[in-house]
């Protein structure tokens, strides 16, 4: 697939979405961002045209065109999907160099015991644009468009929308939660913020789940410069940033989850918010070294409803 990268994308400000439309308007520029459907055929490994797709239980590969760029995503519906029901929405973002195909396997344990609608987008060039300066594509408006489409086309519970990301996807999720409104909770796995973030989210999620490996060399737990030459905020500093945004207790409580996992928990917070950081004696790939990690994420989201 050939991607055409637009130049001079508008910077805009916070992206908002309505529950009854798939058109997104930037409040400062007034730019109307319309979700345009691509015309790709279904079958085999090809993506299905999202405009012709009928909601089907299981995992479907769909294609759209957004901002003139062809994009792909997976949509996962429960086995007993009821279009008249209301399901939590889970958006999941892969790591750098990886793909959306990771998520059906990683979330298999959750999908086997809970019912939710999953949307797993594919990043351009297997990456995400988590910062606005020098961006090639506007992934924030792309995600907002997906949420708008899901609210219109699928049986989404608008009071339970979540986003989870791994590695670069985790950095993107942290920034996404500061750029759009309407997310109930996030989970950032093996990823914090780039160093010294400037945060002023218009309507932050109430439930923040963070998990970081103490021996992570890709995105160091203690922050600073990584082997790849990027500078990151420490994991515990990121938790404190979120706790200040949500108006949590200044001092967290610490407890032992297991021999390898320490929970650092900020609560109570304003508006029934919660911030939880799992400090894990492991490396970067926590989804491979911590059994039931995503079940822990779901339990946290669900327990604080």
C-alpha cells in the first residue's frame, strides 16, 4: 500500500467528538475533519471497506481514508454481539515497528471472559505521532474520527471508553488523553512521557493505569536518555503528573502485589479518579513477562467504575 503524506497539516487545538457524527471540528481553526471511506475489497488478507462492513462477531480488518491517507484497523466484537446492547470501547495502540495484529492475541484473556468492542488502529509506518511539532500525520484527529464512527456504527457505551498502548503506543496514549475528551480511562504499558511534558488536558480520563519495568532499557524506569537517544520522564514522575491533574492525594500508598510487582496508588482523587503505577521487576516487554497483565488493566478500570 502506498501512503501519500500531506504537508502543512493544521496544528489546531484540542480535538472534540460528538456521539452523533463522524465529522470532527477543530475549535480554533474551524477545520472540518471528515471521515472518508476507502474502496478496498474484502477477502483474504485484504482489508474490507468500512462503509460496506456489517458488524460481525470476532476480528475484522477494515480500511479507511483519513486526511487523504489510507489507514487500516482491526475491529473486534464480542462473540454474542448485540447491536442493541452497550459495550465498553477499548482502543489499543501498538509499539514502534509493530502492528495492530498484536492486540487480538494480547487481549485474548480479556476477550475470553469480558465483553467489549475493540478497535486496534495501524500506525503510519508502524509508528504514532505523539507530538504535534514536526508531525507527518494527525493521529489525534484520526483516533477521534474512529471514536465518532464507533459511536455511530457500533453499540458503544459512551461512558466507558478506554485506550491502552504499549511502548510508543503507551507514550501516544498518555498524550492522547491530554488532547481529546471522552476517554474514561487509559493504560500505558512500558511507556511514560517524553521528558518535561507540558500538560493541560481539557477533560482527562479518571482512571490512569501505568506499568513500567525496572530493567527497561528502551524507556527507562528512572527516565532520562535511552539507548535509542530519546529522553523520557521517569515512571513515578509520570504518575505524579497524572495525580496532580486528577487532584489526588499528594502521597501515594505502596503495596506488594507479588514478589516482582509493587503497586504505587494515588487515591482518593477528585471526581472518583484513580492513578495506579505498577513497578515491575522486568524489562520492556511486560506483556510477555507478566501473566494476566491486561486482565489487571481491565480489573482496575472495572473496579473504579
